[in-house]
C-alpha cells in the first residue's frame, strides 16, 4: 500500500470509529445525548372505559442535567390527554417502560400519539401513533 492509500485508509478508520458515532448520537454524554424516543406502546382498555398505557422510552440519560422527564398521550388535534412524569434519570435502565392508568379519552377517539420529552431538547424524538381497539 502506498503512502497516499495508507493515509486515506487511516482517515477512513478514524472517521468510522471516532467521528461517525458522534455524528449519529452513538456516544453517551452531556453533549451527545439525543432526544427521547418512544419505542413501543401498549394501550389497554380498563373497566369503566379508561385506558392504561405501557410505554417504552429510550434516551441516553446522562444524569439530572439531561434525562427523559416525561411522556405524553396526545390527540390527533394536539390536545394532551395524559402525561406520565418521570421523576429521575434512568442512566442504567435503557430502554425503560413506565405506565399511566386511568386515562380518559374523549368519546370517539380511535387514534392517539405518544411522544417523549427530555430536559434539554424538549419534544422531538420518535413518536408512536397508536390505533385504539
């Protein structure tokens, strides 16, 4: 391998293993923790007509300065129908599942959106659309 190809090869390895993970959010830390993502949602109709939502969230929590602090159930019109507050960081539990029971949905609601929030970025990660049965 000539000198030019060695330099190009070394540069490509450096990019692949050092810079690329930073650019795509693969490094955990205060600067690199991304937005909170909703990974999955289970919606269960309870007695009396209320709903329980079991929601899986992933976020690169780095401590009290940057963590997923809540998730919300929102109507298609943007009305917040329920909020599950997350009272502490989950640095060592990723992804994590938390539930919210007793959610009363407006009559005729057939679809909701579940979105997560973090203390730095606010809303903006992956949301899930949930069709209710």
